[in-house]
């Protein structure tokens, strides 16, 4: 799904272990715009319920593919997941 400049993209992630949902010690998001400039640096995500988190992003006017990196920390384990968001002209 593509977004347009000025729209709010709700980035969501679910964290699970083998027994179901898990609340990590921390979960953050980092975002790079299409020029590879980091526009969000390890900001905490909002908890919706156990194991479910979101972050509201309002992309700037830079058109293209944004890279999103989620980082979950639980004890000594660090897990990263990468995703992408496309911003198109109206």
C-alpha cells in the first residue's frame, strides 16, 4: 500500500515467542527516507496490547521507499525486523 505526503501511516508490529504473544523489555523503530537519511532514531513504539505495538508516521515530502527497522529486546536477545513503506505523489 502506498501513502501520500501528509497522510499518517500507522506502522504496526506483533512480537511473539513460541508460546504466543510476548512483551519485550523494549521495542523501538528507526526509519530511513529514500535518500537514506535517518528521520526516526530508535523511538519507542506505543503498546496497544500484549505483543502488539504501533508507531504513527507522517512521511515528509520525499517521494520513494522508506526503510523501517523494528528492534525488540527481551533479556539478552535482540531481534530486528525490516519493512518498507512507499510514499507516492498525489
